[in-house]
């Protein structure tokens, strides 16, 4: 039997993964035992790397709605970078809301934070929004 480089490479990779899993487990145990130290380390990291926090927030939001970055950018281009309701220019990052139907989860469009809050506070009800329009006409 000769020396098989492919087998050794596969074995080394498996050993690497096992070692990595052990390290991850040790880190999780330490984090659970030291939440204050863990939080301080994370705060310091995010203070020194604000771009990472912004990216993580964006990615978390996209995952929550089942969108990829390409889907988001495609929608952004179709709307010409404007809010679907008020047509103000959208600001990248936290100021852009992903509007969705709360019952079906279907994405309706990209909104500025104010229009997204408006629809949310109106509970996506056209009746409430119509009453608000009538109120503004009478009392505006």
C-alpha cells in the first residue's frame, strides 16, 4: 500500500472541522459563562467597525423577508431609488423599509421609514387610511 495524498487531505480536512467545532463549542461555553465580557467585546468591535454592523443589520433584514441582496437591488432599481408611496429618494441602510403583507409575507415594495411606519400604524387598513384622508380634508 502506498501513500495516498487524497486520503490524507480528506482526513486533515475532517480533523480541521472537528478541531474547529471544538473551538466553537469552547467559545459558546465561555460566552454563556461571561455575558458581560462578551457584550463588552462585541460593543468595542462594532464601535471600531460600524460598516460591519450596518452590513449585518441589512443582511438580517433581508433574511427576515427572504430576500437576497440581488433581489433588493433589483427592486431598488425598478423603483428608481424612490419610495413607492411618497417617491422621495431612498437612503441606503436603516432608512429603507421593506414593505410586506403581514398575512401572506409577500413583498410589496421598498418604502422610506416614514411611509413604512404610516402603513404599519394604520395596520395596512385602507379604511383607516381613507378615514385619515377624510380627516385631513375636513380639518386641513
